[in-house]
C-alpha cells in the first residue's frame, strides 16, 4: 500500500521497507524476484503491477497504472483507509 499512498511518485526498496516494516530483502524479492525464494516470473515488476525506474544509476519503483487499478478494483483502498494507511481519490 505504500506505493499506492505515494502514487505516482517513486520510492526505493529501503524506503518501502521503512514505511511498511517489511524486511528490505523481502521487498526486493517481491518487487523484482530473487533466486529460488522469489521467482522473477512472480515478481510485481514482471506482472506489471510495479514499474522499475532508473535514475542516475539508482533503481526506484512506482506503482504502475495497472497496479493502481488492481488495488482500487479489489477495494483495498477502502479497507486500508479506515486504518489510516491508504487514500481514496
């Protein structure tokens, strides 16, 4: 939900980790895949849910338009906004 909350801005794995409380290794694995634990084919980038953005040699991530539609279509925004995590436009 962090990437949805800051949409359309970009973020990097450490910031996502800090904002969500999820270990940065798990964040990177989910975003782009990592070895046998997180298959590349199941990564959020590979599925088109998150976009990878290169800027001055640093890799950032942002929620893709598709990812935003998926979150809003599943009505997760409403659930998380009642907890103060998400926002609904």
